[in-house]
C-alpha cells in the first residue's frame, strides 16, 4: 500500500495507487497546532500514526519514495563493526526513488531500530559482497527520475519483533516499518 502525506498537514485525497490498484488517504493536523504556513510534515512528530509493514513503499508529498524490504537474516563477516553482541542479525534493503523536481541527498537518510523494547545498534560490514555491503548510506546526489538502493543491518535478539523508524532527511517526516 502506498501512503502520501500533504506537507501542510491537511487531509487530502491523493488518489495514489498501489501495485494492487488500491488507494489510501492519509493526512492530519500538526500536533503542535502551528499555523498552516509553519506546519511540519505530520510524520515529524512522534505518534504521527504512519506505520507500515516491511516490504511496503512510502511516498512523501513531494513524490520521493522509500521502500524498506522485508528483514533478511544475515551472518556478519570477520570485517563487521558490531558494537552490541546479539543472537541474530537482520538486513533491510532500502530503495529510494526520486520523483521530485530537485536532487535528493541519500546521505541524510536515517534509520533506527527497536527490538524487544531496546534500541539496537546498526551493523557495518565491508566484508560482504558489493550488492550487500553494509557501509552506510550512498553519498552521491540522486537526480530527479533516478533510483538508488543500499542495505542496512542491525543486531537483534528477537527477529519477530522489529520496529524500524526512518526519515528520508530532517525535513521529511518519520515513518515506522514493523514486523
């Protein structure tokens, strides 16, 4: 399912279609009650209610899209930077498509993960094959009409209890993906 948020925080019928042909309207009023000219994207406030399952795509109001793949269990290599020893490690494929009219900087993308009520640490692993190298976000600006993909990983204790919070950058709202 694809979700679109109006940056002014007002409800708006977007007509956005998902791959199965359904549409979903999402919107709201800024929780801080700011006037319309200063309202943040509703996703910037905690408790904004934007929660998706892994494998779904989120579309920001300016048409930047973010897809977070379903978690995949991995085994870190000897080159991995693991700051917290855990029982399992999971990787998420991230795909960002720039359908906006301006370049997007994927280096400003951020993600945090909660597992079993604990904040977990990201794993960096330069020893994995290129397609799955876990070395951080891409740095090259993403021009309009282009797409970039990379992966991130975290150590976890319960792979069935994952809450990944993302934001494309500090000017766009937060979105939560969950198991």
